């Protein structure tokens, strides 16, 4: 997993879709990208939601905009989350590659 190339790591950084999006797109999960709205499903911050600020493919972590913590030095930093603990509530579908991924799911649903 940690020796995987970037194009494979991108697939590993995916999360489940909300029930509404599952019906709409005909897919169970999607890769997380910057700008997507996610909800935290596990851990100390369960139930909180926000927009994805950064995706770290090297460490397999997701950083959410409004969720920060204070370090011992007083500096504020983003809290890292593993993608398996997140639920995508609103996906941005402006990218042509992402549209193709969703269309593939819809074709499979019709067949």
C-alpha cells in the first residue's frame, strides 16, 4: 500500500457516498477530492462536516476546512482523517474525468 504509485493511491483515498448520492450516481463510493463536502462518521469528531481542504496521498489522510486543533506551541493545524471514516455528502462533478467515472456506474445500473 505504501509503495503504490500515485494513480493507485488516488483510488485508495475513497469514501462511501450518502444514500441520496448513491441513488443519484448509481455508485457506492467515490474518490475524495478537494472541495467535496464530507461528514465524519467515526471518532471524536463524529457528526461534524465540512469541505475537504487537502488530500494527502503520501499519508492517506484528508484535511477538512473548519476542523483544527491547537498544538503545544499554540499553532493551529488541521486534524487528519482517514478516508474510511468519512461519508461524502456533496461531490463536485465539474471535472470531466469524474463525470466519466459516474457515467460508468450509471451504465452498469441500466444493464
